[in-house]
C-alpha cells in the first residue's frame, strides 16, 4: 500500500500491529476498571478481616499497575502508528522533574510539551535506572531544558536507552521523549534527557 493510500484508510481498515495493540489496550480497560471498581467498593463498604483485607488491597494495587501498563502500551502503539497527538502546554522543566523524582533540583526553563507523558516518562526512566542498575536511588538534576538522571550504570544503560527490551516503561519513555522532539544521551553515568 502506498503512503497516499494510507492517508485515506480509516481506523477500522488499519490492520497494523500498532493498531491491534492499541485496540487491545483499549478493550482491556473496561474489564480492568470493573475489577478495580468492585475491589474499591468492597474495601470501602465492608470491614474485612486479615488476610482477606490484604488480598483486596493487593487486587486494587495490581489493577492500578495493570492500568498504568496498558497506558504505556497504548502510548507506544499510538506513537508507532503515527497517531500520537500530544496536548502541548507550557510548563517548567523543574516542575516536570519534581513530579517524577520528588527531590529533583536545579534551575528549570519553560518548554512546550505534553506534561503527563513527560512526567510518566521521567519516572519510568528513573525507576529503570534504579531497578536495572542495582542502585538504591537516583537523582534528577535540571539545567534548563536538560534533565540529568544519574547514576545510570553499565548494566542499566542498554535497557534505559532501549537497546535491550527488558523494561516496558523505559522503552516507551524513550519513544515518547523522541516523539515530542526531545532526545536521550548517555554521558558517562549521566542520562541527559533534553526536552524540545
């Protein structure tokens, strides 16, 4: 199919893997919302005894984690399928950094970006650096539109840069930052996330 033909193809005619993934993520949200909603209702309306109270708490937590995973998957599918339409607003980079890593420090700058996507992306990159790097914590420093995450160890580097697909959050974060016109660059143990 030529690119000209694809301009006129409706979503129902698009049979690409990205569209299939997006559809699956969308369709999974309804039953997941039902599980989450009823677990929350049980938590709030009935006094549960241990260990049942802990089981319901685990269901709620797992439902929230699955919702976040589906959001990441859906975002990756939209980016890959050329259907990502970010809502761009002006925001301070230090605020974005602090939403992802509470003790982020530095001097921010105003950029026009998709704040929720960037916040989730920065948080995913920080978690990836910590988990795959075997370090107890990471720092995020802000220098204008350059956000510096460290340390990114040799073990974490290929995962955080998307060269080894072992972390969905980091893989989607890199795609999202690039889709927004930004970049990721590793300098020593510092990951420079540049926002456009």
